[in-house]
């Protein structure tokens, strides 16, 4: 099986598209089982798509910088990306407010969107991007 290798901009676009679709599917399925307050815009399709796209662009910029200066860019990027993933879950966890009607369901769903996007972005950028010159 041949692996497709792309320039960074194409890998970034591919990662963004796959991540956005996966996250919208995840949230759509989750909403069948959780109650989401109407004032919780974080789980709207537009919000998911926008923030997933921005996160993908951010990851691609970091990956481009790491590729420029590291002898082992894939490993370094993975370490940085997983640290950023863990840190990105902290603000999500702080959204939990049972008195305001924001239960664990929406919060965990939002956290899962970060994990899904991170896994896809890391895999696509590190395995499908042409090596830097």
C-alpha cells in the first residue's frame, strides 16, 4: 500500500477537512444522548468547524517551525501536540457548571472534539507531509 505524501499546505487542508467532519459527526451523535443548553454555542456545527480549522492551522504553523529547526521533527511535534492537547482540556473542564445547566455531557463531548482533532492532525501532518527541504 502506497502512502500519499503532500506538501504541508495540502496535508493541513486534508487534516482540517477530516477533523471537521469527524468532530461534527461526533457532536451530532453525542447530542442524541446529552442535554445541551441553548446558550452553549461551543457545540454548534459552525463553532466546531471554525475552532477545528483554527486549531489545525495553528498546529501546521508549529509543525512548520519545528521542521525547520529539529532533526527529528515528527517526534518533537508529537510531544508538543500532546502537551497542547492536555492543556486545551483545562478550559473545557472549567465550563462544567451544574447550577447553570452545563453538565458533564457537553463538557466531555467538547473535550472529545479536541482529542479527535489532535489525533487526526498529528497523524496526517506527521505521516502525510513531504519532508522539509
